[in-house]
C-alpha cells in the first residue's frame, strides 16, 4: 500500500475532501473499496470524465478496489445543471448509452487481481424501490433546508427557469447509491468532480444517520486554463472519448495545441508520467518551448490512454501531413480525419492543373501568380514538389478517399477532392 494522497495532491487532483487526516489513515490502513459514478446523459464520456477515470486508476494502482457505477437510474433523471433543465431521454436511449459507457470505462481499470474493479448499475437497486419506499427509508433523513442550500440548487431556484422536483430529487438518489454500495460492497469512499460535492456529502450524511458509520468523499477540481477559462472545448464541441464522435487524430491535435502555461499542469493531471519525467519536460518548456516536447508527450500519452493502438496511426498521419512521412501510407479513415479541418475545393482529374487548385483553394488570386509560385518551387502535391507550372492533376495523384494534398510553402496546407 502507498500513501496515494500525496501524489494526488502533487498532481492537482484533489479539490475538496472530508477530514484529510482521517481519509489518509483510512487509505493507509488497508485496501479501501471506493466508487465513482458516471451518468449516461450522452453516448460518450468526455475529458472531464477522463479526470475521474484517471483518479480511479491511481487509487487502484495503490491497491484500492474500484466500483465503477453507471447510472442507469440517475441517468434517466439528470443532475441539475447551471444552464437549465435537462431534456429527459427515453429508457431505451439511456440503456443504450449506459452500455456504451460501460465499454469505455472498462478500458481504464483492471478487473482481475486483489484490487479487481467491478461495474455496478444503480438501476439494479433503484428500480426495486417504490415511491413509498424511497420516501420512508431514504427521504425522511433529508432536510429540505439543507437541500435548498446546495449551491447548484440555490442558483437554479434564483434563475428564471427554476428547478423541477425531478432534478431537485437527484441528490437523494445519489446519496442512496453510496448507502447501497456501502451495504452491498463495503464501499467507504466516493470520488467525483467538484461540482458534485453537495451530492457526495449528502451520501456521507445519510450513511452516518442510517448506519452510524463514517465514510469519506474526495473531489477533483474543475480543470481550467491559465487564464481562468474552462478547459475542454474544441471547434466541434466537447472532447469526446468515443472515436466515432471525435477522431483519434482530432483528439491528439487538441492536446498538441495546449499552451505552454498549461502543459506541465496537464501532464500531472492527465498522464501517469513520474515526477522526474514531468520535471524534465518542464525544463524543456522553459528552455526550448519552440520544440513543444511537453505538448507532444502530453498528446501522445493521453491519446494512447484513450485510444490505445490508434496512436501509431495518428502519429503516422501527423508525420505525413507535417513531417517527412509518406501520405500514401494512410488509409481513407485516417486521412479523412487528418484533413477534416483543412481548406478544400473540388477539381477535375485530367483537366485541372495544380495552378487551378491553388486558385480554387484561395492560395493564389490568379493562375499567373499560381504558375509563378510553382516555378519558384513553392508548391507540392502529396508532399512532392511540383516543377512544371502547367502540371495537370492525374489519377496518380489520387489518395485514399479521392483526395490530394496541396501545399503552398511550409504552412499553407489544403486538400482537393478529385472527381
């Protein structure tokens, strides 16, 4: 067993907690069963959930036993948001999303050995309760005044939209989950995001009132950038972990663009690199920031953690587009993902020239300027320099998916769709 709290604190993964000395003693006394919940309110987890999965993995590596809870019941309710009431999904949709989340979560934890993880679903015990059961055996331990004072509840009540009884009751269901997991699995610690603090301590209070036992909770901070803004939005929206919702290439590129001011902190949070490795990368940021060694290490580590062997294809695509790799080695799916955000135009095979493509893409205002660029060695097709200003795009230029890569200079890159 190791004192895991010191490492989690160094990594910036602890925001709030119950009594720290008691929690430390509890973790050091022997294997602790803990849980973290994930509601299927979307068909995929995102980077915020990734923080929780990483905390679970750290605790498991320290010898503690994880319970990964998928909220088949709470996912049908939805925890209150600052932005207003959630749209309720059908039972069938929630069930399907829950299965997808189970598959995603299972990749991050070990399900064998002395600290074997276990998947649980709160629908298993919640659907067995009648409304009377919930009110008599759980609801009577909650005080409305305390529930109203929860930060997110208070904000929603003060808003124009208010809050429904459905979302207001969510905290009762989450607290009951902790109680059930204590009874069924001996679970004594809940982890989660800092926005869940009020719901989590509600579970601690419920277990103390019902069972007379002290349990613990620990939250991670909401991840922000150095300028104080929330971290984790791309042009396409959330940073999804599902490769069908955000390609591994786009995922890698997102992490590659992290600012120098944030990258060392994010290496601590989102990777399992040692202190020595991270400190060495911090030196690289300070002394040779233009080489972006820390960003490359962050992007590779997180992409491998989430997408596994797909990292190799992502690196090949990155090298093919921006390094010396062969663009023809890329398959259609990888090439499409790698070029998804590039400017594009349509041209005709056997009729359109490279000069036509440069004009169509907006790289040049006219064919005379385009021919001049080609003559000076400033244009390439599929990373091969074009020397003839009258060169015509042909079948031999077609890559997977009917594309060709057009470059002007070093930084101006686009694709043409060849028809």
